[in-house]
């Protein structure tokens, strides 16, 4: 997959959230939604030309915001603007 962001946009890889617990119990939709909401540290895959603070490969913490999500080959990706970056995780 070859995606390049434009302007002040950032492509992120979202963490994998497993649908079952370690003991094999299937998680409820509410539990899954809560885990997605709490997964705020993400990896930067691409940045637009107007992004000045983060770069490809950085791990960042994003604000609790609505992130458009899409899946490709079993991985989850999202798009945010530079404004949605809370901090860079080192």
C-alpha cells in the first residue's frame, strides 16, 4: 500500500485490539469500543508537506478525537491533522 498524505494531514497505524481475552472469552462491543478509545499512542506512517512537528516513524499520542479508520490486510489505519497531535512519545 502506498499512501502519501497531503497538506497538514498525518497517516497513522492504529494498535491492534484483540477481539478475545487471553483466556479466549469474546469481548463485548462496549469493551472493544473502550479499548479503541484508550489506544491513543500510534505510529506515524506518512505526513503531509505542511506538517512541521512530527515525521514518519514517530510514535505520537493523539487527542481523543474522531479518527476516520480504514482496514487493509488486517491492519487498522487512520488519518488525523497535525492539530490532533498531543505529544511525541520518546
